C-alpha cells in the first residue's frame, strides 16, 4: 500500500485518520503542491485530477478522499468505522458527503483568503502566473487571483465563510444529541469532518464555537483518540504560525462577516 499525500491537506488528513484508526501504515510519498508535484505527468497517470491524496492498494490507484475512506472501511473491516444501525449509517453518509457538497470549497477559500495568500504575494509575478495556469477552470483561476489580491475582500469570501459557519452550527445541533456525528460511536463521519474543524482552530477561529460546547467537547474527544496522530504528526510549524497570526489579526472583521 502507498499513499501520495500532503502534510497540511485536509483531504489527506481525512484519509490518514482512517488509516491510523485501522492501524494501516502505507509507504508515504509527500507532494509539494506549491511546486506542482501533483501535476507532473507521472502523478497525473495515477490521479488525472492532479490532487491529493491518492491511495495505491495492490497496485491499483484509488482517488477522491471520500471514496478512499469508504474503500478502506470495506477492504479492511477488522476495525469498522460505519455504524451497524442503518439509520445511523445514513446519517454518517450525510456527513461524509458534506465536504464534497461545498465545505471543502469553503475551507479552501477561507484558508487562502486569510493566510495562504501571504505566501503567494511573496512570490515573483511569473511564479504566481505559473501556479494559476495549472488551474484548468478559468472561473476558478480568476477566483484564486482575486483571493490573492484582495484576501477577505474578495467577492467570494463572505459567502464561503458564512457557509463554513453554517456547517459548524449544524454540527453543534447534531452533537447536542449524540456524542459522535453519526450516533454513539466514532465513524467515518467524524474522520471526514475533523480536519475542517481543526483548520478553523489552526486559523485561530475557535471562537466560532465558543457558544457551542458540544463542538468543543467533540473536538477534545477526537483529538484524544490515537488516530489523531494522522493529523498531529504532520503539522508544519511555519504554516501554523502564518495561519494563527493571520486569523488573529482579522478576528474583528471575520466576526462582523458572520454577524451580517
């Protein structure tokens, strides 16, 4: 088994949580996304989308983090991460769909507008253009350009950030009723959502659940589990410092956006 991933990628974090829960330790290949290592011809043969992660099992590449997590649970059922109760399993799938239904996009816009744009602004203009050119979708390319230039003043930011906040609210409503997102047991739902909550915490935005004790307790329980090493062991200090500082500086404006 092999895993092509990136240390700070939320999608890669999700898959590593499942791998650690199941005590699976593939050979790891870390890709530097800023250097274009996910868009080389060699990697595109494995993952035509040019994103991470990609899992190779028995010589077969499996792509899309949600699909990879489902695959791992079916292929390695010794430690199951799906509820036996079918209603709870359906609830689990609602949560595992959440990133693909818009949360991942909101996370990307939020992270880039608040913090990662500062890394881009230090690059020569030609390098910025090179990285933008790797994005085949023209609309996405221009949205990223606006984010680099304008940060949280970019047209798409407020809507994305509010969508992120709405997900935290829905999580709070569920966790007021059950200890884990799909019911009484830790499941793929919790592994799917934990990286997105941790990203907000890394951005110093944990105030978003100050009034939602259930989310705080869920986060504490999740980080106390051994499989949290799938996130903790890969955190990069220079990214964390940038995210925390940038999020703190913008707190008042971000609170105003959510309150609007």
